[in-house]
C-alpha cells in the first residue's frame, strides 16, 4: 500500500524550516554541554590526541550547526517574503523550490560531529577510569 502525500504548501515548508531551526538550537545545546564537560579534570587527564580530537569535533560541529541554522533561516525568510509579496500561504509550493540540499548537508554533518564528539568524550572518560583502577 503506497502512502498518498499531499502537495507541499508555502505554509507547510515554512513550518518545516522553523522546526529544523528549533532542532538545530536544541541539538546545538548538546554540543555546548560537551564544551562544559571538556573543562573537567577527568577530561584533562585523557591523552592529548583525544582532547585534540574532541575539541576539533566540537569546533567543526559548531561551524556546521551555524551554517545549517543560517541556511534554513534564509530559506524560511525567502518563503516569508513570497507570502508577504502576495503568495497564498496555503497554495502549493512551486517545483523550483526543492528542499535545500546544502542546508541539509550542513545539518547532517553537524549532527555527525556531535555524535563523534560525544563518543570521543566517552573514550576520554573511560581512559581516565581505566588508568585509575
């Protein structure tokens, strides 16, 4: 059985962009939490290469989160402008308005960096525990 999808409207796309922007903020807060953990004495006892990997993943992830946020916000702005210029918010979105692949790529890359930073942080903590048993 195939699922019937309704045509996307300006309003539904705008809602998707706003939701993605909210998600970026909340998931980015997780990245900020890792920054806080990176200031602990447990983290500082891990080997330098692990700490360097952690900081690198955090910085690159933050850059990707910022890029994704700006790109999705820009796309939302373009939709708002079209509505302000007279487009009906409930009318179908034209085919020339595809989902922004570059913004999605930034989001995916940022999320990957967050996961990598979280795993590296776990390794740092387990490294410290394994040396003090």
